[in-house]
C-alpha cells in the first residue's frame, strides 16, 4: 500500500476541491499536496530500518520476516494514528496562516499608518499568533502523550513528523496559490485516510494512539482479509492498490482534460503471460510479498516505458499540429507536450499491464486451487 495511499488521497482531494469552485491550478495543487501528505506517514520506515540495523548488530537474523518483526514495533505505531493526522493538518494550517499574515504584514502596516490606526495590524497579528500557538499546544500535547505511553523514541518520531508537516505547510503557502484552509484540508485528507489503507496489511495501526493508551481503552482496527488462501488474499490487496491508483490517474486525467482510454497501449496485453511464469514458482504470500512486487511491477513498468518512448497519442498530435512557435518558448512548449504525453502514456500503459497481469495470475491461481 505504499503507492495506493498517495493516489487515493490525490483522487479524493481533486474530487472534493473541484466542488468548491477552486481553479484548475488550485485543484491540482491540492491533489498533489494531499498525495505528499499521504506519503509522509511512511517515512517512519526509515527509523525502522535504523532500528533493524542495530538489531542485526546485536545478533538478530537477516531476512524479511526478521525485519518486519523489528520494524512493526516502530512502523505504523506513531505516524498512522488519527490524532497524529488531525494534529498534522492543524499544524500545517497554523504554519500557513503564520506565513501568509507575516508576508502581508508590511503592506498592512503601510495602510494603517496612513490612516493613523494600528487596529488591523493588531487583529492580524493576534489571529496569526493564535493559530500557530493553538497548533503548537495540541502538537506538543500529542508528543507528550507518546512520551508517556511509548517512550522517547515514539515521541521523537511524532515531533519530527510534526516539524516536517509544519515546514511543508509554510513552504506550500509561499510557493503556491493555495490558501491556509486549502493547505490544512489537503494535509488532513492525506494523513487521515492513510491508516485506513493499512487495514489490508499484516498489522493494522493503532488508530487512536496515544489517547487510548492514556485512558486505558483498547480500540484497534481489524485486519481485513479477502480470502483464507494466503496468495489470493495477497492478490486481493494488490487489486485494492490497483483500484486506488486508477482513481488517482483518472482524477489527474479529468483535471487536465485528457481521456485515460486514449493512453492505453495494446502492448499491455503482453503482461498476461506473467501468470504462466509465476505458476512455475512457489505462490507468494503476505510474508514474502516482495516476490510478487519485485516481479509484476518491473514487468508492467517495462511495458509502459516501451510504449511511452515509441508512440504518441491523439492528444499530443493535436497539440503538435498547431502553428509552431520558433522561439525558445515555443520549443519548450513542444518538449513539454511530448514529455507529458509520453510520460502519461507510459504510466497508464504500465497500470493497464499491471492490472492484466494481476487478473491473469489470479485466474490461474483460482483454476489451480479449484
């Protein structure tokens, strides 16, 4: 689910923001920010890798099972809870508010000085500081909660995560046309939807940590299984991720006025042969899911790249048939059209190949089992 989180958040953000009267630029920016926010909770895997490396130095065995045995004590335990996600959105909103009103304070001072009143400046300063202080107090409380319930390491991970989110909110406010409310909403979509995608994985995250530990309640997400057969269950998780990716790609195509169907290459059908190859090996399960991912994904990407570098779509041909501007800007436009068109064709064809390979392998497994 490392990729599905981001595409689902992008699709939701684009769909919701398009109903609010936002411009196309704002819609794309909100979607991208939500996707980034959905990715950030998984950065704690870096800390898990360090933890596992130290465990190996202490004599722990080397292998995927041993890695996840150590990593699961760190990964998903902090950054995947709803209190963390909601607080992160509040911090991003407060940071964006602070940056926005700070950058506009100079002009406000000039206006109020000319009118002989500092009331507007006082109101803006109070609002700016209150939003940041509120976010900081709540964020600090969550960090302290993790320190009490899970120790220094967990509180450090939470603090670092909040700092990253705060910088992201401030930078986004400076570099884009998004408002503070849009930034906070985008971050919320990414961070709040993330833990629910992990119900299909081996260990669902503690949804309400650290609150449940502080008050002594025991509330956990239940792992969702698609089938009792381990390989079919793994393939079910694969299809959930594929559906999320298709939603994200479709949302991108809609906001850029493109047709997804126009970017599908028939060469994606080649991926159907994946089933014949995989039946020659031991079926993968959740414990060794890398054997599925490290084979089916490279195959799909290679087919997509092959399609992207060799053909263009009708959309690209129509853009290129327009009168060509021989200036530097004109050539840049040509390169941009070709690059975007071929990149999207490669992505859509790769996703189509991944879908076909997954369906073919699932069908073959069903015939084998039944």
